[in-house]
C-alpha cells in the first residue's frame, strides 16, 4: 500500500491498505478493468492505470500468469502445492471468453488452493505435535484413511524438519485449535507455552 500510494508506511490508512489489497488480489487473479473499477470505486480508465502501475512494479506477476497459462494448455490441468489437480478442458476453447475465464480460474486455483494446502498442513502439524497424545496413530499416508488422498502434510514437511526440539518435548493435549480464518489460526494454550508453540 505504501509503495502504491508513494508514501511512508506509517502514513498508510486502513482505507488505503484495503484498496491496495483489492487491487493486488484483483490483478493477481486476472480481473479486468471493469471488475477492478467496480471493486475499487473508480472508473475503468483509472482502474486500468492502477493495474498498469502495479504490474510495472511487480513484473513477475505477468510472468506467473504466462507460466500458468502455458502449463495448463500443455497438460490440460493445474496442480496446487499439495498435489491436488483440477482439469481445465475449456483452456483450448475456440470461445476466447471461455478460454480467458479458464486461465483466470487456473491462476485462482493455484493461489487459493495452495494456500488451503498450506493452512491444512499447518493444522496437521500443530495437532500432531501439540494437541493429541495419540497423534502417532494418525494416518501419515494422506488425508484419506486408505492413503489415496494427496499428501497435504508433505508441503509442510518440505519446508521444515520433522519437528523442532520444542515440539518434541512439549506436553500433548494442552493446545487446542479453536478457529481458522483464511490464513490465520487461533489457538488456546497455557500462557507459559506461548513462545514455545509460536
């Protein structure tokens, strides 16, 4: 928001932050100027200027879109970080609107689907390390009892060791996951364990 508004971080208002968030998500998911203008409360020309400005500051967004489009056209599907697959037969449609919608949805699926994979992996790891004293019996093959599902936990395993010493030594069953809101988790735990669990 500070970069977009060209001001110091301390000067960014909640309104400016929300506008920047709307713009970033809109551009990332391939929103056109009409949708951006409607969501930002401005005319299409101004929305297009903001979109162009954002893409000039973050050119790899366009590169990401091109990569997703190329891979989806080549394979006919995309995969999230956790390995979940979604098919896009319309990616080769002769209808340009249908093909464009497929590309936008493919980008959206990778971003939001992978975010869901990561938060699921985080919840599984927290549960196994801190919440359940029978966590060792949890099926490690996947998210289905028969092991046929994608290994969501593999995402976390690639990004961290099997568990820190703090997690290994922590008493089980004293931490509870009470809520999840998008990419945030709310935990209930003894105050003296706050730093250890965090």
